[in-house]
C-alpha cells in the first residue's frame, strides 16, 4: 500500500508551549509520523514567534488563503488520503473544496473541545443563569459545529462527557464519532524518582493561555474569591500565575505584597508546575479536557479544581487532589492540600493512576490509526450510512461554498 499523505488544516500554527490545543495537535502529528505517513500542515493564520518548527520533525508547512481558489490547485497536486480539520471553522472554510477536489480523502474533524458547549456556558454564566441543555439546543454555534461533525467521516471527541452529550442530546450517530483524549506517556518509576519532594516544592501555581476566556475568568476568580481566604491561613503563601498572551487586565493584578504574582509566559511549563506544591484551577466554564490539569498529574503536582475543570477527565478514578465548586470550601481544600503531606502524596498517586489508565498514548494511538484504516477500507458504505452527512453535502452545505465563492469574486474586484 502506498504511503498515506496527510493534510492537516490548522486553525492556528502549532504552539505546544502556549496551549493544550497545541500539545494535542503535536500528539496527533506524532501518531501519524510513527506510521511513516507523509504530513503537510497548512494554515491561513499568521505565524507567531511561539510557533514550533514542524519542518524540524519532518512535516511540510504551507501557508494557505481563505476564500481563494489557489487552495483547489494546491490540494489537487497534493492528493491527500486523509484531511484533518483543526476545529470546525476550518471544515466550514475548506471542507467543500476538499470534497470537490479529493472526494476519496477521508475527512476527519479534530474538535479540540466542543466550542458551542464552552460558549453557551460562558453566556449563561454572564447572565447568572444555570447551565441547561435547552440553551445548547438553541445555540447557533451548536448548529454550525454539529453540521461540521455530520459532514465529516470521523470527528475526534476529547472527553467522554462530550461523547455522551453528542449521542444522547444531539443524537449524532456514534459511527462518525471517535473518543480520543490526550495521548500521553505513562508515568513510570524513573519519572517519579525525578519529581521534587513535598518539602522541596513551594507556592501555588496557575498556568493557562490568556487568549482563552475560561483562564482569564479563573484568574479573576482566584484574585476576587479565593486568594484572601487562603492567605488568612497561610500568610506567607504565594500564587504564581503563568501563561502566554496575558492582557493588561491580568498583568495589573500583580501584587507582591499579597503574594499574587503574575509571571507571564513560562518557557518550560513542566519545570514551573513541577516546582509548585499545588495547582489551583477554579474554572467556572469551559469544555474538553484541561491540559493544565493533566500536566499537573504528569509533574506529580496535586490540584484543586471545579467540576467543570475535572469534567470528562478521570472516569471514576479518584482525583489528584480535590474537586470543589464552593469557593469557601475550595480555599479550605487548597490549604489542606498545601499543608498535609500524607494527603498530598496520596493525591500524587491518584494522578499517576489517572494518566496511566486513561491517557496511554501507545494503546490509544494504535486504536486510532486502526480506525482510520477501517474507514478507508469501507469508505463508500461508511458514507452511505451517514445519511445526514450526505444530506448536508447535498444541499445545506452549499451555503458556505457560495458564500466563499462570493467573497472570492469580491476580492478580485
């Protein structure tokens, strides 16, 4: 069989040190490279200085334009066997061009997380409303994102909560959904041996990309609802806030006297998290699974988070710390975890169990590759059975196509 040619259409260039989305993309690329597959990564985004060099790991990088027929020529020459869309917006923009010019290429959507879920939760939180399924069903973003899922041959869903939501609430056929969480190395004894001890660690830490609204909200919550309560019990404690793209709103929270210290971008996130005693992540809205919390487990650092923070992440295994939505109790649990060595060590062990049982990249990666091959071997039948997907390709889908063609013509003038 000839070598697979994979085209990844990226919403942004890959920044594994800035966000969990960047790490996730690198994990997928690694799985394809392990198969000896040829990979081209294309994106219409501007490349920032934080973007990693994919060329250095043998991946071709190509800049592409939105609403431009040049993409048709590019993909006809490349002739990919698999096209992976990074988030539904890229499927909307380029999916119809892929379908027209490379009809036999498998189309895979990596949702990253369900954007409409995160956005609806945010809107309801702002209005002071409880989160409801009815709000999701009314969401225009849900209609767009689920239409993209239906149009693809396979969609990668990162959390079991989101899998259940798509199947039970939106009645999406499970044949076109694939549960694929983060793909991580197992934590072995040699790695554990390198971890700093309870006594060698200092401070609380929060880390997250500040382009991401849940992270901004979490830091404001730490400052306004939690930190003073912790400092009453631990007057010398510090919390160090790290993350790419911190805004003035975040930077002005810096207050050394109160031990609330804004550190900015972390060159080595694992070094930062592995030197802290406890990770705090009071996330009030969001979706998917949280890279900051798997990273805490990988670094042997217990955490306190909310139900939203831990959602879809531990599948019944005990959390590596505490899950608490009440911020009074959240603060108490943070103090307990910071000061109780026995509880801290037990929490650390819980994190090892979660990573080793649920995120084993060798096992998950092989199953994923086999799923791609199985669909390729039965592509015509697979598509025939996805009736709603073919319906969208047939009619409704054309709206995005003709909007794009209209912009194309406008740009010429």
